């Protein structure tokens, strides 16, 4: 009996681990983090209702997990060819495509319904649109044209707008500013990842860098351009009285830091420099969003 229980426990733990991988838990958590912080930045949110925050987190994880599950089901064969992704549950054969699609349908539907009934219909519609764009437009487009990065930047930035709309029930300028910050941030962030993983990506037919010839100075310049654009956008929260002087200074420093890393990549033109851009972008977003929350003026 003990052996049976041990076997069952091991099997259950493995299945749970597979579902965590299927929904890309760490990535989903990062996405939902942006959504929750932007919800708290909405002017109507004066007192924190931790139950509502928990609901938003759960709904966000379900919707984001759904999009990631569809992504893995669609890219099963592609994932199997890359060392970084070959151990994912669908790619490795531990989970069938039908099981992944069933999870995606159930989690996506529950998440969108939660957004509609616990927050408002506008945030639910935005959530559904974000899921659709990521799973059914961005995912297949990756093998067609590098414009996929531009298309993917919309669902990538929608969590900020979704959080704002969930909290404020409007599409005011503040929500679009937060959307703009995360929208522009994605280009240096994602191109740095594509630079580092270029060999794997090109071998399976992904076209993600702006230059057809792969990691070139043109790619580095594009990353610098978007990092520079982040500077004036980073001033807008202060201009529109969403946050005070402290956060404006922090955003300015963080944005200049991203520009510097982009320039270093342009001159060094190697994977090490691309990794610096990538890791800089990872720390950029939480610092920027948390500084805006700490310096919120409403």
C-alpha cells in the first residue's frame, strides 16, 4: 500500500510540474505582476482589497497560462528540436496536444469569466483579445516574418492596460501610458533574447530579429532606438500627475541604463553583450512599476 501511495504521489507531483511548465509559470507570474501593479496604480484603487487582488492574480494566471498552453501545443514539433524547449511536456510527449488544448480552453474561459464578473466587461474583452493575439496571431506569425515581434508586443503590453481597466473601468490616458512603457520595453528585451538564442531559432525557422541576416548592427540600432523612445514615455507618468519626482528620476535612470546597454551591444556585437541587455530588461520592469506604485500621487 505504501508503494502504491508513493507511486501515486510521484505521479501527481509530476503531473502538477508538467502543468506548471505548460503554463510557463514564471513567465506568467511576471506578466500578471505587471497587471496587478497597474491595477493598483489606477486612481480609483485607494484602499487595497486583498481578496480582489487575489482574484485578479488568479484570473491573470489562468488567461496567461491558457495562451502559453496553446503556444506549446501549436509549437510541439518546433519545441522538440530546440534544447531549451525540448523537455516541455507537449514537446517531450509527456502530455498530448488534446490535453494541452483542453487545459487552455478551460483556464482561458474561467479566467475571462472571472474578469467579467469580478471586475468589468471591458477588462474581460481586453483579456480575451490579448489571449487571441498571442495564441493565434503572434505564435504562427513567428515563422512567417519578423513583424511577429511587433504583433506580439501588443498582447505583451495589454496586461498593463487590463490592470488599469480592471481597477478604473475606463481607458484613460494613464492606462495607455503604462501600456506604452511595457510596449516599448519589449523590443530591446525580446531582440536580446532572440540574439542569444539565434542559432536555435533560425534552425527551426523562427524569424524574430529585424535583420534577415540575424544579429547585425542594424538589430542593435533598432534596440537602441526603442530604448531611447522609452525616455520621453517614462516622463509621462509625472507629467500626468500619476506619480511624483522620485519615480520620474528612477525611470530616467533606468531608461538611460537600457540605452547604455544597447550601445554596448552595438559596439561589442556578441552574445555576452546581448545577455547584458536581456538581464537589464528583466530588472527594469519591476523597478519601474514598483517605483511608480510607491510614488503614486492619487
